[in-house]
C-alpha cells in the first residue's frame, strides 16, 4: 500500500507493521503487572513482605514521570532509539533485581530502572503508528497499540507463576529481564514514522479562509499548556484512571470479603481481558461517534457498574460469580477505554508533531489520579475495614468527569497558512 507526501510523490505505507510492532512492545512491557505474582512469592526470609508494594509503586511513579522526557526524545530523535532504550532499561532493571534479595535492590531495579524503561517504551509505541493513518482511524490504531499492556497480564501472570514454581523467583526475574530486553529492542527496529510532509490516504489538509488563516493543527507543549482544554482533559483522565484503579486494587479482596466469592482470580482475569478489549473497542467507537460522546458513555457505565458492585453482598444476585465476572470485564473495559481515548483526543486537539511529549504531559494524570487515589482508598479501607469510600468516591468522580465531557471542545486557534506567510515575506522585501 502506498500513500503520498505533500508533493504527491508515492510513499510506501508501513502503518500496519508499525502498529503491530507497537502492540508487541506493549505486550512485553506488561511485565509491570506481574508484580502481584512476584509479591505473592517473595520468600519469608527476605523479611520485607509488608513493604512489597514499594517496588511496584516506585515503578509506576517513575513510569509516569519519564513519559514526558521520553515523549520529547521520541519526537526529536525518533521511536527506534527511544524504544530501544526502554527495552534496555527494563531488561537491566529486572536483571539487577534478580541478583538481590534486598528491598532496596528491587526498588532500584524494578522500581527505578524498569519503571524508566516502561516510560521510554510506552512513549514510543503509539506516536509512530497513528502518524501513518488518517484522523478517522486514530482511535482504532491507538486502541490496538495500547491494548497490549492491558492484555499482557493474561499471559504474563500465569507464565510467571509457573516459572516461579519450577525454578524460583530469582531465575524467573532473570529470564524475564533477558527475554523482554531482546523482544523490545528487536521490535523497536520496526518502528518507523512517516517522512516529513506525509499525507495519509483520505486525509484532507485544512483549507485557508479568505484571510489566509487556517485552523491551528500543531501545538508545542508550551502552547498546549496555555489552553484550558489541556487541564480539563487532565482532570477527566485523572478521574477515569483513578476510579478504575481503585476498583482494580480491591477487586480480589472485595470478592472474598464482601461477596463471599473465593474465585477472585477469575474476576481479575476477566478484568484483564476487558481492559485490553476495551481499549480497541472504545477507540473504534470514538472514531465513529466522537471522543467526548464515547468518554461520557464509558464514565456513566463505569459509575453504574461501581454502584452495582457496592450492592454485591452475600446472598444477593449480584454476588453470583458469573455476574461478578461479567461486571469485572466491563469495569476493565471502561478503565482501558481511557488509555485509548485520551491519547486519541490529545492527537486530535494538539497534532502529531509534538504528540509524544504532549501526551506525556496528559499522561501524568494517570499517575497522579490513578495511584494517589488508589493509595488513599487503600488506606481508608484498612482503617475502616470498609469498601464504601472506594465505591462512592470512584462513582462520584466518574459522574463529574461525565459532566465535564459536555464542556470539552477542540481549541479554536488559527494561524496563517504557509502561502500567506511566504506572501508576507515577499511583500515585506
């Protein structure tokens, strides 16, 4: 398949190859979500089980922070180098962790090094893929690429459990480090952005009005930060991610203590499948009906599901394993939808030229909203022995986010078209 550049010269389209390479990278980076398996198998003699959340928490925090400089590197130096650095850091971090039994060693290895690697890899997977396709397919392509992280736990968690049982946690972490370093670095070589001036098939450049002005398509990070839309997007993302991660964090515990269901791992698996599938489905739907409408639907559905979960007590129909499994899958799907809708909206509003760093800034909402709220909910639950705060706080934030979708609209900035600029220079001369 070939498209054209701005001068009409044919350009071979590498879009699907790049899309599936990005998907593969994210499937490998999903090793982040094996931490629950690692934590469960930490030997008692290591003496730090009660602090076992720290390597994972540090990893997520570093991941979130690194997304901004990694996104800028992706924009300036390209996705191949940036993703390869991510693979090397993830591998090095896991290899380092495999050589120690200390909490500090795991915080540095899994938390800092691997966390940075997740940021570099994740920041490089989506931008080159969506640049090959027209705006009408942005949601679908973004959904396919990021679905890898959501689906990864479906295969990595049981694989990690089986390997730990067979060869122990140290050798398992080492194997993961070597394997995922090779996989990510290898797939990074397939990440290729389109050449400058590339115009995807079916894309129509914005037309200038009588004054030679066109709608501004590309925003620098500084320009993006001057628009109120950025802050509303950030707030909505924080609400959607925070609500989803609150429920994810208590799901297995809730199933056992509140609903009396012993098969919590079934609910977690259903949530993981929904998480991956929801990213693709929401992306496709948003291409058809718009980002705001899809966001509103997902926020409202998630609020209703969380309210129903609050009523799933022993003896009720909602506490049935089959019903809880279905609800868990939909909770996962609505949470995963955020991870395709918000990068798509960022590209729609602020363009592709600086998409890496711009989405990195938007993505900080996932870290702040998701993990701060999840940790607060966990603290309150431990103090009160109740899930009430997590349920009602999550549902309330989602209702507010749904209302905010009615205020959201694209920035209405204009700039002179290139011919007008050239004409102005000629006249000035």
